[in-house]
C-alpha cells in the first residue's frame, strides 16, 4: 500500500508554489461578497468615461455598451443606470466632478464591489482612452490597455468597450482558475490542480 504522499514532479511543484504565492496576494474582484446581485453576481458600477475633450455623449455610450456586455457575465452584473443617477442625487454628487477616488466612494455607498472608471485625453490628432476596473474594497485595479480613439463614432465606442470587457474577462478567468487550483489542491486532485494552476499563471 502506497503512502498518501503524491509526487507532483517539477511541473506540479511549480504549480503548487504558485498556489502558495497567489494565496498571499490580494486578488481584485473576488473578496467582497456583500450586496451581491441575485444568483451571487458581484455588482459593477460603470461610470461614464470623462470624455469632454472628445464628446461627453461618447463616454455615456461606452458605459452603456460595457454595461450591456456585463449582463452576459455569470459572475458579475452592472448596476442599473437609473440606480447610478439616483445615487448621484441622493448623495449630492455632481457627475462631472467624479474622479477615480470619488467614483470608488460612490460605488461603496451603493454596495457595488467593482467600479469602472476612465478618461479620454487628446493625443496628437486623435485621442487615448485610459481606464480600469477598481476593486472598491481594496483599491486594486485591473487596467485596460490604453486604447487609441480616432473619433466619436460607434466603431470607436465598440473598440473601447471591447478592450474593457476583454481585460475584465481575463481577470475573471484568472480568479476562477486560481480558485479551482486551490480547491483541487485541498481535495488532493493533483492533475486538476496543476491544470488550473498553470491556467492561472498563464
């Protein structure tokens, strides 16, 4: 009869070391469970991007598009726009004065776990979007890679929304793989643990 000790080999050892490392890291988007949507989805407040140099309406369109795409997530759900507008009035906040800190504070008051915030600045003959998803509790951020915006067209709206959702989706997949990795290690399923640890690392 063999002992209960499993030999993981070099690949398994690296994966398990990764688990130990990730266990001490603060991972955004996962730690807060209060005020979740029905079904256990985390609430995401999508603040319209500050885009006065391009067109204010552009930032609102981007927020609408991101919110619509978040509806397809099984783990997260957007805060309804009407709830956002109501909170601005309730807490006497001017939307034009929202920065990353104030947006995070407002999201906290609304019971959201994540807030999307971004700005658009002029860059030569075009514009550059800088944005990210911020964990309300920890302040950790999942940055969206800078996006070059040529104009205020619907194609530019789609370009920005796609970049934001892709960055957020990759983070969600990482968190999911990390959790499965830890669970499989705890239940002594080395092959599944290694596969999910490697996916998290990638």
